[in-house]
């Protein structure tokens, strides 16, 4: 994803800086205290906000503010990835876990560093002993109340939602009991929805509302149909009630197996680090059009609602 073509696309499409994207020229990374402090301010501000992408090696457009200009590569012999990792880890307190530095080679030793910065689990302090956040296109010092709010992130669960498209062969059973591949539709596609607890607090109540084009789930919809459908998902499960092994007759057990009984619905807690499969939908991939998206709102206990949007062509196919 983060390669030279990615950079050229940002420039060609004129992708504007925002709260989760910023461009920095090569001169922003230098081995001097003032520049190092500025780097810690920029990186910690992303973590104290919602995370995002910080690119060292694209100059801002000189005539149109906040738009990307030209690629302005960094000499990796002078500013190494290892040095950048070291100063960020040593000078931002506490350390931000999960920062990824992607190195894009432009030519020879000329590179661009793309920093993928996660949303912090607590408030992170820059090298000047101040706390910063991103606001529109700028980095601003945080008020006491804002610092306290960020520090309370560990008191609410952090849930991530994952989407994958799974490809399966469409197998039919012939009259001779031999499996054969369906000729008209040899491949079936399924949209799998998973959730993951990436924080340190367990989540008891999780609710997600997905919104996506109806024709993606319904083969009978007309081409170009703009109708959307909402799907509610949650972490409720129902436990299978097993019959006692000895106190019932074999006839009773056989009847129970024919019509299995389940207990009342309950919420299955999602512990830190755990993943849970929520739903798998048949997906009519031929009905997907360019620009089709799925969006969602995710609620988890006392955490702030998460709102997300994803284009279908960005979903991994397995």
C-alpha cells in the first residue's frame, strides 16, 4: 500500500492535509534539537488525536496551501529509519506503541518516510514537556481537560472492526453423490465481519450498524440501484442446552438432536486481544460498482461511538 505509486497518487489527486494526514518536506527532519522537538510535537499530536499518516518527503504546494507539492526525498545515509525510531521512542513520553515507519525508495539513497501513527492509549508528551493535539491543519497545545479526556481512554474499550471477502468454490452434489463444480456460478463470495479488542479494557456490550448497497447482498436488484440496507450486529450469543447423558432415554436424546434447544441470549464479553466473528454474508461481487462503500457505526460500552467508511475495493480477498 505505502509505495512510490501511493505518493504519486496523493499528488496527482491533490489529497488535502487533514486531521489524519500531513505532509512534511525533507528539511523537517534534521539532527538538531529544534527539529527533533518539532517532530515529537507532530507525532505525539497524532497519537493524542485519532492517529493518522505523517509523510516526511513531500513538500507542501507553494501556491495552494495544505495540498501536496513535489516529492522532496530524504538522504537515508544522513537520516536513517533507525535514528528516527530512536528519537521518537526516547523523546516522547510515554512511548507510543505501534508506530510503523514505511521506507519508500525514490532513487538510490533518496527515500520518503511514511509514519503510520496509531491513536494513543493515553496522553503522550512531546520533547518540550507539553501535550499537543491536531486541530484542522495545525498542531495545538492541549488544555488540562483535554489531557484528562485522553488519559481516560484506557477506561473505555477500544474495538476494531475487520472486513474480509472470502472466496469459496460452489460445490454441488450430483445424482451419483459425486461433488461437482457449479458451471454458471463456480465461485461464491462471502463478506466476513470480525471485531477485535485492541485496548486494555474488556467490552461487554457491542453494537454495530452496517450500511451498504442492497444490490451487493441481493442478486435480484437492478444494476445501478442506489438503495442501501442497514444491518445490526452485536456480540449476543445463545448457548446450546445439552440433554443429560444418563437421566434421559436414547429416544429423547435423538429427538433433542433433531430440534436443538438454546438458552436465553447473552452478551459474550470481548477480552483484550481477543477477536470474534460476527457475521458472514453472501456477496454478489458482480453487482459491486466503482466507488461503492460500506459504512458503519460501532458502539462499545462507555466508549465514544466509532464511525467508519470503506470502499469495497479496499477489502482483502482471501
